[in-house]
């Protein structure tokens, strides 16, 4: 018997027993934190998983199965031209309306395909940091200066963080580059435009299904929001054509699925989540029963879901317990403490804003109204920018998933770089204003 291992189990059991034995049930702060943890998980499941994560998993599956390793290595690989790989990675967020959790399957997909560490980390930061919807909402609510500072800071962050990560782990990257030099050029299974079309339609569905409501009730942006589900449905039809002509799935099966989704949309016009869910389920069935690439796509999508969803669930639960949820009862850390610590433009206020932003979970666009409320409560402009730069790009749930992809050490380096750079940027911005 390995007594060392048995003692470890004993310590875990004893620790669990003591935690339960002394659990402060009845304490208002503790009870509210428990409530908020469960409320945040429920809200996340209802509002974020189906519309954001499910399409993201399928997109990650496309990257894994339909995009050749040679294509990823060409633009993101360790041997790719640096200016091309970092330029593409740093602006990738402009086409993806994703949060720090939704970008994870995409990051995991390109990294496992052979992307260099630097470009992959630049993509990981850029994806949730500079999506077009968030930048527009930032400008409208928090002002043009804050919006410009966010764009400039995010692009520079992604490149600098990627370069630093690549420099720190240059020996590993050199080994990866040697391996990529020896890789044969694989034969493409289909023309590039077909793969691009399939990928673009899926990204468009993800973007428009999550299109946020503007702060005005008229104009082009409100019209676009008002028509978001009609536009999503149009791209759904284009996606059906892709299933037939690109993936060669039985056309009668696809047309039947489209008809079922259309009927459900007609029956439930006020609840578009129902036809969207039915569409996702039917897509899962179609690709699961079709041999070849469709089944490979489903298998890859399921692997991403198995890896990421449990970690996200645990992370969201813990984040809600610590920091509270959108329902406002409050986590174990009082909101008043946070507001008091981020006033002014001192190093401590910017650093604290960066730390809180790094651990707090922000769904796409939710960081803007949260920061608006904090500014109204006395938060300084510098800490507000620091929170904007650290918050959407990181969260406790995303850290757990990133660790599972690149390891603990690289994750700690990445988180530290984001926090430090967000702190410095906040101080500079606060000083200028």
C-alpha cells in the first residue's frame, strides 16, 4: 500500500469534512454568495451556452477537421512570417463577437493544429477583446476616447503578449518549427473557397445570433438588431446548402431538417431560441449519421465540448460565489470593497481593477454596462480601461481551460502579462485624461 497516497486522500476527506462542518449557513453574505453562484450558472446556461458555445464548438470542429494543418501552419505556425501571423491574429476579434469563454474552442483548435505559441496567444487575447459590437457599444456608452483606447490597447496587447510568450518559450517553438519543416504538404480535400464558405456561414450565424441591442431605438444598428433572427435564418439556409453541396449530406435529410426548423420558427416567433435549439439538435443528428468527414466533424466538436464545458461550469460557479452575479445579491467579496478600491488613478486602483477583471466572467458586451455602473459609483477612467482590457480577455473559467490546453506555467505567464499590461495602460490613460 502506498501510504503517501493514502494520506493525501485522508487530508482531502478531512478538509472536505471541516469545510462542511464549519460552513456558515445562515450568514447573509455567505447565503447570498451561494445564491449568486447558482444564479450565474443558471443565467450562463440559459443565455450563453446555446447561442455562443454550441456554434463555437462546431466552428472549432471545422478548424480541426476541414482546415488542413498546412493552412494553419502557413499563417500561424512557428515557421510562418511573423508579420503575417501576428497581423492576422491581432485583428481576428473584429469578425468574432465572442467572450473569453467562447473563443476557447477556436484557440484550442488552431493551437492543436500546429499554430505557433505567439500567434495562438495573440489570437486568444484578440478574439474577445476587440469584437466590433463591443467597440461600438463602448464608444456609444463610455465615449469615443475610451473606445479608441480599447482598440489600440487590445491590438498592441495581443501582439506584445504573443511576442513575449514566443520569446520566453523560444526553445519549444524551435523544436515545433523543426517538426513543421518535416511535415509533408497534405492534399486538399476540396477547393479553399468551399471550406471558407462553410466556415464563414457558421461564423455569421454565431455573430448575428448574439447581436446585442443598441442603446437607441432607431437607426441602422437598431434595425440590424431588430432583424437579427431573420438574418440568422438566412445564413441558416446558406448553411443548409453548404451541408448539401460541400459536405455531401443527403439532400432530403437536410431539406427535411430545414422544414422542421422553419415550422418551429413559425410556431414560436417570439422565442427564437426554440428553433435555434432544434436546428442545433438536427445538425448534430445529420452529421453523426453521415460517414466520413461529417462524422469526423461531430467527433471533433464533441471532444471540444467534453474538454471545455465541465471546466467552464466549475469556473462560472466559483466566479459567481466570489464576485456575485447579474442579479446583484453579491458574492462573498462585497461590491462596495471593489468600488472603493478602484477610485482615482493610482497604481493600486489600476492593478486591482486588472486583477478583478482577470478573474471576473464577462459575457460578450456585458462588460460595458458593468463598467458604466462602476464609473457612476466613482471608478476612475484609468481603472475602467484596465478592467476593459483585462476583463473580456480573461476569466476564471477561461483560465482553467487555457491551463488544460497549454499547461499551468504558460497560463500563469499569460495571465500575468495581461494583468501587468492592463495596469500600465490604465495608468497611462488616466494620466493623459
